[in-house]
C-alpha cells in the first residue's frame, strides 16, 4: 500500500516525454544489445541522442589472431555503423581499456565532462546492482555513470575534477536490470535492434544472434504485456527525487 501511494505521489517519469538522452555503454555493443529498440524509437521521434562508450573493447573478438589495437579499430567501426542504423551519429568513445584495466576516478571525470557538454535530461546506463552481473566493466560503468549524474549537478563537485559548470539533475534509466519499472514500446523498432546487434560481427556469430533473437523476442513480448504493447523494453527509471533518501524506489 505504501509503495502504491508513493508511486502516485511521485510517479516514475515517462521517458518519451524528454528530449535529450545520453546512453552510457561499457563496451561498443552494449547500448544496442540492451536498448536498441528504444534508441531507434527516440530518434524516430526526433529526440537528441548521444552514445558514450566507456571502454575501447580491446579484449573481445571472435578472431583471436587480432591484436588489441586491431580489435579496438574494428569494434569502433562496428559501433559507428550500428549507431547510424539506429539513427545516432553522435558517438563518443573513451580510451579506457576493456577488462577492468582503468582508473575509476579518471573514467568518472570523462563521464561527468560528457554530461556537462551534452546536458542530457535522461542518462541510460547498466544497472550495477543486479545480483547475477559478473562482468566488472558492467558493474563499474553503471556505478561510475550513477555517481557522475550526481556529481554533474553540483558545480562545486565538478570543479574538484577540474571541470566547469553543472547540469540540471537528469533522470536515471538503468538497462540490464532485474527490476524494471518503466517500459518503452518497441513494436515498430525491435527489428532495428536486431540489425544493429548484427553489425557487431566481431562479437556475435549467427548461432549467437539466433539465440539472442529468441531470448529478446520472449522478453519483449513479456514486457509488452505489462504495458499493453505488442513488444517493449524494460528499464529501472529513477527521477531525481527518487535518487536520494528514497529507499522505496528500489522496490518499484
């Protein structure tokens, strides 16, 4: 009963009501895999979208003969092609190495700088609280992005990082989440998510893509039932008011 009352008093915001969106990905393929249908929907609606890829992806490739530098260049080209397919031409690549080989404070400074530059109303990132998540990059980037959202709203905190300015507090939208509380219908764009994922040839062979298609289709249909849509993607969304001293939002 308490959660019901609080949700009515301080509701979860509708994502499509906003105009600027920053998607933070741990690797060059995560944004497309996690929320490609939502990205495509937002760009079709004329929203302003930027991708921020936190690591260079230097570890992962199906071709083990490639050097780390070759993998980085391959994955960057795949990411640009994939983003363009979803309607996004604003892609920022950070230089931090894949595989938990980076300084978290340096990464946070880079993410805060991007937030200050872009001034997003919504920031998407991985949900770092998922109990089953074992990839340190996903956990680290989700946590860094969350902290960056807080830091970016205070000029005195951004100045500690050698930056200037601040940003009105954005909404946080977690993907790869185990507790979705907000759904975006993707009945007209889910096929673009599959096509975008297929651009990452260095990561996914056809067998993997077929398996993912089965998984995502089932999940999209289940999420769609929750919001009376044919298909949907789910996120854990927190308005600024939910992000501090509001523990009930963890259970929505």
